[in-house]
């Protein structure tokens, strides 16, 4: 499918060719188990430790450590369950928000079974939390705040730095951030973040690779028990080639971040201008100029799922909420919280860019959207 226009990069992204090449080379050359004491095992072990250091260097972090996981879902689970279960004696209250990915929201809810109380903060009309509502929600029992940096549906950016600075006044509270849609795309200062999660496949690394990065002094309880790998936090033989490929993808995307940002801003602006020129057909749900990677809008008179399917038949891949929900009445909780409108929340379309996209891709999307919106029955 060479002539496909792929505009669903927030769902997953195509691997960088050089990352795939490294993966292959490392698989062939560093096949020995990093825990084996023989020379080949030690060679793998050295590469693994260098990879950890490289990641910290790329992210300019001095007081953190790296735990390799299978993806962000596992990293979010390990951060939340691991922290809560290791620190139950300090308090039993968790704060998160309605915009989180299910790997955070459902994990936080799971903690209720262990005696935790959960506050889910609402979203404002821009799709972010209000810092004042976070302040009000804090109790003497709060031990964890988990707030995503960038929302995966709308691209909205939460005020991570402000929250981190403010939480410094509450040493008992640990701050976890889902960085999946932010890393290598928008600048989020990480010094005041205690734990954060990354997925390889969202940054042109490989599926099956992820990271939980945590401050060294934060205590978490392992969720995988076994041979004690990953500093006892996550047992299982490290998939070295995946770990090294993730480090490489991270290095590339961060080194190209500024350039990509400029180019993708042009694509986003073109699409936004088209949507703005047609206020009778679309309502834009993405409000953050600072994040050009995701454009979310609702169709006003058409079923978004039908439009998305018709675009797909024309080799243009975008995402609609209903495509990934089995229930017919599915709607976007995020857009509903922002708009308080069920029709808008049921008919969202998400376009998400990468460095591979061009202005021609956006022109093709616009041309086809325009034709389809006229042709498809209201
Ligand atoms: C914001 C966010 N967090 C977590 C995840 C889960 O990542 P993974 O697919 O690596 O488990 C996703 C994936 O869609 C995401 O967008």
C-alpha cells in the first residue's frame, strides 16, 4: 500500500528504517542473555547498561533511573500500582483526571479494590485540568497525582511544569506523567516529575518497547516477579534489541524535534484553516497552538465513522472514536467534557501527523473530505 496517506500517528507510527536496522543487527550480534556471566552475556549486559545511560543523557536527566517495559500500558500500570502498593502506609488517595488514557484511568480505578480513594478531575473547555481544582482536591491522604502531558485525542497540553512546581510543596505526593504523546514532540520540563511513561511505537520505535523512568529515590513495588531483572522492578529477560531500538528512536526524534515541529505546524495550520472556513460542517476540538501533532474536530451533520471509513476507502487513514469502540453509542468522554454536547462527542475525527507527512497529504485529505461531506447522506 504505497500510495496510502497515513494520518493516524497518535495511534502508532511507522518505525524509522535505521531503528529497524539496529534492531536486526543487535538481535544477531547481542543475542546472549545479559544476565549470563560468560563473555557474550557480559557484552549484552554492557550494551544494556549503556542504553540506559544513553536514554538518561538524551533526556538530560541526572536523578532518574530507567525501567524497560513492553509499552506504555505496562509502564503506567507499574507506576501507579507499584507506587501505591509500596506506599500504602503513607496515605490512600490518588488524583487523576477524566482525559487520561484507559491504561491510567482503569489502573487507578483498580486501586479502589486495595482501599484507595480516587478523585477524577474534570476537563475544562480546552481539554485540560484546572490547577485550582487539583489544589482543592488534595487531602492529607493524597500520595499520587497522575496527569498526562498531552491528551491523545485532542493534543491538549496540561500545565505539567506548574503542577510539578506546586507539588514540590507537598513532599508526600508523587507526580506521575504519561508522556506518550509529548515526548519528542512538545517541550515538557521533566525535572519536577517523579515518574513518567513512554511508548516506543509512538515515536517511530518498535511495538513492544516502552519505558518507565523514575526518580531514584521513589519506591515502587514490582508487578512482575521472577529473576529480579530491571533492578528488581520488572522481572523477565530484557529484550535488548527492543530496548536499544527505543533508545535510538528517542535520540532521533529528540534531535529532529525542532525541525519536525516547524514542518508539522504548516500542515496543521492548513488543515485548521480549511476547517475554520467551513464552520457549518465542522467544529474544531483541538485548542492548543503549541501542539501541531493532533487535530481533532467533529462533523456537524455527518456520522464521523462513515466519513472515516469513506476516507479509508480512498487510502487516507485517520481515526474516529467509533472505529476503536465496539459499542454503537460510543462517544468521546474527552470531547463531551469539553463541549457538553453528545452529538459533537459522538462524531469526532482525529488527524495525527508525523515527520513523514507532507502538505500534499493534507491537500488530499481536504479535497476528499470536501467531496465526501457533500456526497454522504446527512
Ligand atoms: C496517552 C497514551 N498513554 C498510553 C498509551 C498506551 O500505550 P501502549 O500502546 O504502548 O500500551 C497510549 C496509546 O494509545 C496513549 O496514547
